[in-house]
């Protein structure tokens, strides 16, 4: 955002700053990641609802004369000609819309229709958990540890200003069993791991207020076909661990822009150009997913499989309490394994 010249405007939007990612594991509180010393313009995570961020991007994209945003248009399929993707079909309130393009970029997330229709092969690495997402009110001045692990329970809490966005993790495929045990049991479980929420879990009155996030970690073996490129979660669905999915998606987009800008101007994009984007982004994606899979296996799966108090082994506790290592983890989460920088010229009149 700084390199695009819109960082200051972005930070005028309502957001919360997170200079450290803290966790309570059993009776031990640790700094999982410290962002405060990162060599960046903003050494913190800015917490902002996704829709606010997307609206912000759309507003600033309108300075480009070639930018057009179609809302309420749900992509239903690809248009192909001679084995090449040449556009998409979308369902709109006014009927079926066809949009043709030199290049279709699938950036439609982990449930990507573009990916599904592309025929590209997916490698699934699995996940031991799903998440139940819900809101609980937040009191003025209230702060809380972002992550809590103990006695078979894990909760994530994100400060959204006047409410907490919470994720209560459950074993993979355990949503139906959780609902059978009843809403009162879920409320009690939340209080067990986050006692300060006792006076407000009654705000959860119905299962309709609780959304299931089906967690998965996967990756396309090949991210592209002639006329088509997938990026972000459409190319590699990330675990919510560390909240790094948006980092990887934006870095993919920057790399794609840097590599493809000139071929797009010349109407000369080839599969070799698309392969270059994948080669650029494959290593940081693999390393990040590997990092997530280790945490899933060694921490999350173990916590969810026991009802006993979680006690960290002394060597692991010392590692987690190391300020130096917390800064290393902060760099992995906050910047990633291969940061990208805007290298294409920016103008107000065209892409």
C-alpha cells in the first residue's frame, strides 16, 4: 500500500493495530510473533474487516480508465476456444453475462469456481480442524490474548472495535456433533477457555449466528492454463494459522502484475509468462504451508485430541519465550519468505 501511495489513506479507515501476536498455551503466555521491530512502514498488523478493505481497493482502482467493477455477478463457468480460456460466464440479476479477456485471473478464494471449472489438479494436505465463527460484544478498553489453547479447546479472538470476532476450533468434520451437544454446551466451552466472556456468551441465541469455516490446506500442481492464471487461495488454500492468506494473495498479485504488465500491453501473454508467475511464488507458498502444517500437527491436533491441561515442554517453552525467535516468527507472518515490491509504473489513466 505504501508503494502504491495509498497507505496513509488506508490507515484512516477504522482498524485495530496488533504489534504482537500473543497466545496463552495452558498456563503459559507467550509472544508468538513480534511485528514491532520489522523494517517496514507499519510494524504492526492492521485488523480490518475484509469488506472494508475490498471497498477501499475498488475505490482506488477506479482511477484507472480500464477498471470496471461488476457487482452481484457470480461466475458460473469459463468460456473456451480451441483449448484456451477466453472469458467467463456469470449469473447476474439481469441474466447471464459473458466477459471476454486476454487473460482470466482466478482470484475467487478457497471455494474458487474458476479453479473448479479449470480442470487443474489440486493436491490436498488436510487439516485437523474446522472453525466456528461468531461475534461477541467487546467492552471499551478491553483487551485479550489473541489465541488460547487448553484442555481440548482453542479460541481465536480478533478485535473489531465494538465486538470480538471469535473462532472456536473443533475437530475436522465435528460441526454436526457440536450442534447435537447443544448451544449451551458450546457457550460453556467458550467460558472455560476465555472466562472473561461469561457475561456475554448468552448473546449467542441461535446456531444461525455461528458460521462454519471449513479449514483446508491445498495447492494446485499447476496454477495456469492458456488464458488462465489462479492466484491467492484459488491457487493455494491456506490454513487460517497466522492470518497469512491475505499476505500470500497480495504478493501473488504483485508478482503477477510485475511479470505480466508488459505482455498484457502487447496482447502477447503466453503460458511461459504464466509459468514464470508460478515459479516466482511457488517456493514461499510451499514454505508457508509447510510452516502451517507443522503447527497443525504438533500443536492444534494435539490440543484438540486431549482434555488435559496443556503443558509445554521446557525447551519449547523457552523457545517460545525467546524475544529473538518471536521476531523471526514475526517476520515470517508479517512479511513472508519472499516479499514482493511494485515494479510496474503507476498512472491514473490506464493499467
